[in-house]
């Protein structure tokens, strides 16, 4: 007798689309909601995994949109050390939707946190919301203020001029300031600053909170950039540590479940939002754990390559592909100003910068 499963396509069945497929051929992307042309400006933000996406987009010839460049020429290692080109602007890791929304409001002068600056041990100044972007800190208040003004201008340009915004969700756990709710990228007292239980508190955002924050962030960008499109991903990288009184594995599962649910809700509600399943590709048991390094946390280059091959296969516009390969393309404000340095930059870029590692430093 006929039944609803009789005529479903192979990708609806585990055996046909996962168990009986070679691991490197598993493709959970059924269709792309839209296509990206080589002249589309693609901005990135989010957790450390977003850096892999940026690197491969640039390497494949897409217009990786970088709005904040170093004022003076730097060696590649220094460029990344000072967080230029790691993301579209020099905001460092953005782990939570609340942190992303807060950045947008700060860049447009809508919100100014009470906790505005930290003083380092050597008297230098440190940005509480970008504690690792300036090694050693800023030498004086003038330098600190000018850099922040430049940074906010770069954020505004990314918001207003990008064609596609790729955001990678990382965490639900965060630390906030009790007085105004300002959220920090990492717990004060780890990367910099001093922890004070009377000023700082731990939060673990639930699904409703994350969904509300991200909806507001997307609306904020849409108001300033008509026609922008969004691609959401969830980082497959587990938590370094949890502030909850439970096993880090359980906290990791909770965070990723919340974030994945939010992505599904947003994709289901908005035509300009697409979810790309990089999380499923890396964490899926079909790859037998081969997409994680020995620490069971960092993603291998093989895993990243699988993800980005699918991304380009499904999201690259058909006329941007020649003989199955993306057409090489460089723009002056992409990851490199000199094509001769491209290979060296890509090698350096493979070293992911992850602020969260300060929570559990190696001896």
C-alpha cells in the first residue's frame, strides 16, 4: 500500500544518504536558498570556526569583505597577531548572539557600556570587549579612542555594504556586567581585567533569548542594508570549559542544541536567511571522528575542506565556476593586498585564533 515514505528522495533516508555513502561524499545540503556571485561582498563574524570559512572563501576567489586594514604594512604573522583580516572587522571572536547585537549597537552609538576600559599591569589600556586584538594593550588613551573609532567605522561599513553576512554561532555561556548587562567575549580576569563577583555574573542564554537577540541583530542590519542576505552556521568546536556545575560534554551538547534550534527557527521564518550544516558535517558519526584533531576539539583541515567543498558546490553561482573550479578573483580590500603573499597568508590563516582558550591554558 502507498505511504508517505514511498516516494521520498534518497536524502530523506539514513541508509541511502549516510550509512552507504563514503564519508567524504556525505552531503547534507539539499539545496541552497540563494547563490553567491564572485562580486558579492561576503562578510564574516562569529566564533573561531568562522575563520576557516573566511580563509576558504578568499582562497576560492570570493570577495571576502575586509573593512578594517592595518594603517601600515605588516608581516603576515603580525597582521594576524593584531587581528587584521581574521574577520571582516577587527572585533575578535563573537561567541554569542547578545555579543553580536551589542557590537552593532555600540558601533552606531546606541549603547555605551559602563565598563569602558581596563588598565593592564604595565599601565596600558585594554578593550574589555576585544581583549586580545592589541597584544600588550594600547599605549595611551588617545591611541585607544582613535582605534575604537576606526573599528566602529569599519563595523558600520561591513553592515551597510556587505551583500552576504556569514555568522557562526559558538556559545550560549557568557559573562556580563551586572549594572548594564554588557556581555564580555570571555570572563574578566582570564584574558585581561580583574574578576569581581559584585560586578560580573555568569549567564547561560536559552533558546528564546538567543532567538530574540539574533532576530534583533538581523533586523538591525536589514534596516541599514536593503537586500543583504545571511548564512548562519554553528561551530562544531566544543566548549573549552563550562561555568555550569556539570560536565563540559553536557554543557557543550546543550549550547549546540540551542544554537542549532535558533538557526532552524530563523531559516524557517525568513527567506533571506540560510542555514549551512557545517556542524553536521564535522560532528556526524559517519566520519568516525576523523574530522577532529587529537584534542577532540580542533577541526582538521580535511573536515574544513569537506565543509567548504559543499559550500562552494551549493552556494557558488553557476556562472562563477569554470571546469568545476571557482574563477580566481581578488579585490583590493580582501584578505591580501599583494597576490604574491596569498599562499603565505593562507598558511598563517590556518592557525585559528580562539579567545576562549584562555579559560584553560596549557602549562
